[in-house]
C-alpha cells in the first residue's frame, strides 16, 4: 500500500460551450378555468342601423299645461250688412188712470183715461183696448198698484182669452204687481186688461204699455 500526500486543489476550468436546443416537448393537458378578468373599456359606437317596423300606438299621455295666450289674429273682412229687426212702421202706446177703481164686484175691464203715448193710433181710447192693425210681434206690459189692504189681481187679455196674471198682494199694504208678454198678433186682435172681482186699483200708478217689435 502506497502512502501519498494530497496536493492542493487545481484552478477551475473554463466554462464549456452551450449545448444544442432540445426537441419540443409534447403539449400539456388543458388547464383549469381561470377567474374572470377585469371589464374592458367600452368599444367605439357602432353605425346606425336601418329603421325598424312601426310599433303599436302608445297609451294616451297626460294633458299638458295650458300654453301662453297667443297673439291677436289679423282683423277679418267686414261682414255683410244685417237686416234690421225693427219694423219700419212705428206703433207704440202708454196709458194710465187718473182715478181709483174698485173694489169691483165682478170681473171688470180696466179703463185708462190718460193717454201718454199713442204712436200709430192703435190704442182705442173708447174701449181702452189695444187693437192690432199691423200683423207682427208686439211687446206688452202692465203695472198695477192696489189700494191699501186691497188685492189688485188683473190679467192681460187677448181677445177673450187670459194670457198672464198680474198680482198686487194686499199683505204689503199697497200691493204692486207687473208683468210683460210678447205676443204675435194679427189684424183686429184686441189686447186689454181685466181686473178680477174684489180687486181695487189706485190711480196713475197703474199703467198699460206696448209697442211693435217687428212686422210679419
């Protein structure tokens, strides 16, 4: 057996030349599904598509607030001249009494002895009747004032027919009553005032008036 002494370590050698690339290995198996990534930035706006078909009508909306008042329109053309409603012939009368009447014991025609107006002379001063001489439409009115604590109940009469009543109530002390009527009259129609039995009138506070509105 030889006994030798170990010498000191030698200096490292120079690195070797790199080896050649190895061959590509086989593809590994499909990995597990990863977690969702962060939401990306919005993409650019796409081009406008073609118009779709017309949809069904929607529900009626709520009524809007009232708008502002508009400006005045242009002035219109002048209209045609209208027809005059007043008769070309003038008929008007107004009469009253100068004395008290009643109390009467039966229905009595009221006589008016003071003629204030009688245009056309259609009021007959003898009978105290308004006698129609022109066919047309007339306005007639009567006002009565009763004696103290006496009723004044009267009628506007057309020929022998009662038309409208007039009543002055005795409970008022001196009762007053008025009425107005529009009648279509023909020639020889008579309009007059009848006082009912047990009624009484004062003097010039009771009047009977009328005039022609228009001819037929």
